C-alpha cells in the first residue's frame, strides 16, 4: 500500500493529503501541550474524543448554515476536511473573562462580559501567538477588511451556536478559539471555519459546579483530561459505543 503524504504535523493533529484533490485528512493525536508546548503529556483517548467532538460541532454548524471545512469522519481518529488556505490568525471569542484576558486586564475569572468580545492573535509559535489589532492585520496584509467583516460574522455565529448547544447540556461556553480558511470556488473565494472545535480550543465550565471540562484541566493540573473530555462527549451523546469515562479501552483506535 502506498504511503500517504504528510502535509503538516502540528501539536495535536497531523495532516495528510486526502484521497481526492482538494481534501485533507486530519489525524487527531493524544498529545496534550500547553504554554506554547513548554508543558507536554499524552492523554490516552484525547484524539478519539476530539475527533468525535469536532465532527459533532462542525456538523452542527453545517446544519445551521455556518460554512466549515468538515466533510466526513473516516475512523475513530481521522476526518476528511476541505483543503483551504488558513488565515494566519487565531480568532478568540469570549463570553466570560478567563485565561490571558483575565490576567491582562485584571478581571476576575468567570466575570460575565457585557457582550461577546472577539480578539485576534497572530498564528506564530515563535512569537507565542501575540495579540494583534485590526490595524496590524490590515497593515501587514494578513487579511483584508472584507475578510475581517466575514471573520467577525463567522465567529459570532459560531459563538451563538456553541453557547446554545453547550448550555443545553449544562455547560457554560466561557471562550473559544477558531481558525478560518480561504477556499476558492470558480472566480469567488470565501472564508470557512477550519481546524477543529473541541475542548482543546474552548473553555467549558459545568454550570452547576464550575468544574472545568477543557484543556485548563491539563494546563492547571486539575485531574484527568480524558475524563473531562469524556464528560463533555457523554453529555452531548457522542461517546463511542461501549465506552464510559471509567471503562475506556474502546477509545484507543
Ligand atoms: N486557545 C487555543 N489555542 C491557542 C490559544 C488559545 O485554542 O493557541 C483557546 C483557549 O483554549 C481558550 C481561548 O482560546 O479557550 C482563549 O485563550 P486565552 O487567550 O485565554 O489563552 P490561554 O489562557 O489559553 O493562554
């Protein structure tokens, strides 16, 4: 069997050339990293959970008309997505203060924000993904003004969808990050949601107890990352058959 071509290896995923032109296979690894990869570990089963959860969220986005790169899940660790040119920005939407914004502005974690706040960071690991303004983005040509209008609209639509879905299972969507990709259709180009949507890229707090169900469990040593992500998957009904947070053997593909 011919070896498939690796396109890119990131911290949590590896990308391979897809079986058809214009497609890419996303393989979800178990590697957990934080603080720009200064902290590393392996969380057994995380890749399977994020593959299933990202499928669930992206399919939900498609169902409400929010364009995204997801095509279909291939197996427990891989999904087929549309190839796109990634805009070099991390788009962060915040509903409650947490993480870097709480620190930067001296706001208590968990404070509800007066409205969703959208922030942009330049995707550049060597620089630690610095926060940038729309002035930087326009001046350096990372995206056009039209792109920025589209990105803002996509980000807020994803926020509305995700907040509602999570609220329905007793979880608060504190903040999240999306990436956006450019696709070309004939003479037109448009922007779509790309990468992944999973507890690796969201802050998710249990509404009743405040328990963290996201990557902060790893960042802050709060227990088992796989248990936290399994809880999210269970509540959303996307846990693989026969698997429970305690009995996880079927998670390993
Ligand atoms: N985030 C992410 N990847 C990054 C940086 C942030 O997925 O490289 C997510 C993070 O999980 C959180 C949101 O974006 O849900 C806001 O993160 P923040 O700026 O507070 O940074 P952090 O505290 O993670 O350094």
